C-alpha cells in the first residue's frame, strides 16, 4: 500500500524545526518518530496519530477520526486514523500536539547496538 505523498509533505512541513524527529517507512506507510517513539504518519488511507489509549475517547470525538485498524479489522490501541479532508492545518497542529504529548511521556528510546 502506497502512502499519500501530499499528506506526508503536510506532516513534514508541520514538524519542520522539531528536534529529534525522524521518518521511517513502516507497514507500507511513512511514520514520524519523536525521540524513538511513534508520533504519527501517513498510511492506511489517511493520517495516523499515536495518541495513547488514555486519549482515545477524546481523539475519536474529533471530526474525521476513527480507530486505526489493520487489514483484518484489528484495532491498534492508542492509534487514531484521521481523514485528511477533515484535517485542515490548524487541526493538523492539534493532532500533532496530542501525539507529541503521548510520545514524550515515556523516556526516550535508545538504539540498541547491532550484534
């Protein structure tokens, strides 16, 4: 599954200047990581944000939001899929802020040495 490069560009632009952000291709999409923790990305037909299980009810109350599900319909806990048509630039910034709060809650991950 290819991801929407226009939406990826929107996320890149919204995250410009942020420290410790990296892009990783994952699950046929593009993920943005913050200090080693998933912040969000593009794939599965929309924007994806990792908001955390405790924030899911509030996240799903937002326009265009739904639980993110894998191919077999299994919901991924703490992950919200957002319809890009319902996510203007101001809302995109709000989604990023919510996901950033979740990503910064645990300590930063350190990369393991390769064997």
